[in-house]
């Protein structure tokens, strides 16, 4: 891409950032930022780096793809799609709004990456942005002091590590010709300052120690904490984050976080705002007629409502976290085993409904003239489910009663999966 074009793009993004930070009303600032996208459909999510992109798109109204300045050779392993798919994704974004893009680095770093021209010229992606509870907090003394602390600690070893990392990567052709370690450092200093500003003092202390002792681990920690803590708390799009299990399980910095307990409120936010893309991959294997590809993605988007798919993915996640399946384990092989078991276990809801229906048919016949009064134990059970004996004797709709009883005896996540499978003719 033309360097002058990118230089102007960078200047405009800087001006836009200043305008957004000058808005005192956080909701107004968020709405202003959202207008930078052609179309946004709820629920909004962010893609998981290094994971296949196609199974992630159908699960959400809009998937925001973080665009990083990797060279053609190294682009697909990080972004999950091939550079040649850029044009199709642009058309898909314009036609459906199911995908959008943000720039994870300064626009000038994308110099020489001509395959990204269609995305820049047609969609004009904004720079990624972060808000605190009040935008001007980034000008507060606390925020500035914490950045100074980061600078002081980083001068010991960390800056040199980042410079070597970018230099080696550039030599190996990982990034485009515009790669600049200063932009990386600037963002990481923001992550560090955000940890302090948001009240995560223990996490900030752990990073501080790593900056001095182990720069490689510090770099990994800052990236991990950005995904797990800072981004979910400061995202103007209020998007769900997709994070691959490999990132969580193999992160070199993970051992330092083993003993840290997040505040309850933050933990709840993170549980609700983080998905693993393996759930989308599992659903694509079950629902798409082709292997993981743009065609499979398009077929799923055409056939299934994204709210349905999102609900089923949430049900799968809830099931995996339950006591019944959590003991299976969480590595990739065991997760696949757990998901297959959950998918099949949902069928048992239909069997349970039929068994209850058979019992009720006999039970209701025995009730006879006792329709006006409670009949134990069936009467108590029906009343507890919100039915009166009278109306059910008169209507004699055992299908409705049996299904409600079966639902009361089955975890909601399995009922949701069964209902979805029954609706779309997927019961084995």
C-alpha cells in the first residue's frame, strides 16, 4: 500500500482518537466509535488469533477481526484465513455485516501489504480502541504515573527484548516493512497502566516482577492479560472475546497467574465475555456440509439464525463447565470427547419425555373424578410446574405436561441443544 496513503490514514486515526477521548459521556463516545463500522449486528464478538476464522463467524451477528501487519507468508497462521480471501470477506462484510475489521497497529505498519488494499479502501477499518469508565481517565495523574513506572522498569531489559523481537521477526519476514517496536511498546504500556487504573494491583505487581526478571514472560503476560482482563473491561464494542484453548493452556506466563483470584465482579464479566473457538469448530463439523472453509461458513450463515447458533454455543459451554462433563478434562482431545457426549446426551431428553408421557397417560386416567382437588404425588408435581390439576384433566394434553416435567428433570443446556436438534432434524 502507498506510504503516503497510510501516513494520511494514520494522521486521521490520531485525530479521531483525540476526538473520542475528548467526549466526556462514555455512551456517546461508544456510539460515535461504532459508526465507523458499515453495519454491526448483535451479538458482537472478536476473533481468536491463530484459530481458523470460518467456524467463528456464524456464531455471532458481527465478528470483529483484528488485522495485524503480518507478511503474506505469516498472515494465515495468525489470522485464520488466507490473504486471497480478503476480497471475499470484504464482499461478505458489505452484503451481510457479519464481519468487520479493526487495525491492531498504527496504519503505517501495513506498508507493503498490498493484499490488504481491498479492506483499507472499501471498509476503511478504524484503529482498535479502548475506553475506561470515563475516557479522560487516560489523562489522569494515576494513569500517567503508572506509564512512567512501566517505562522505568522496561529500561532494564524489556525494551531491548522488544527491539530484538521485532528485528528478528522483520529479518525472517514475519511483518511488513513498516514494523515499528515503538508502537508495540506504546500499547503494552497502556495495558500495564490499565491494570493499575482498573484496580488489578496484584496482576500489575506480577507483570512488574516479570519485566525485570524475564522479559519474554512479561511480553506474554501483557498479551494474555490484555485479552483476559483489559480488553473485556475497556472494549467500546462490548464484544465477546474468542480465545483459543492453546493460548490459555500453553502460555509461558500462565504459571505466574495460578494463585491470582480476580474480584468476583470481574470474574463474572470474564466468564460471560470469553468463548473458546473450539465450540464453533465442533458445531461446524456437525452442521456444515463442507470442511472448514468460507463455503461452509456461508452455508451455516444462510441456513441457521446466528442467535440460535449463539445460544447453542452458550449451552455447550455451560455443559462443559458443569460437574457432569468438567471431570472429563479440558485438553483438546478430552474437550472433543466431552462435546460429542453432550451432543448425544441431549437426545436423552426426548426419551425422558416419552417415558413421562407414558406414565402420565396412566396417571391421569386414574385421577378420574378427583379433578377438582390435588392428587399426590402427581398433583403436587404438576402444581409445582405451574399447572392446576383441573385444567390438565379437562385438556388431557399429556404432551405438554410430559415435556414440562422432563424439562424440570433435565439441565437447561441439554434441553436447548435437544430443541435445536429437533427443530432442524438432527436427532440421531
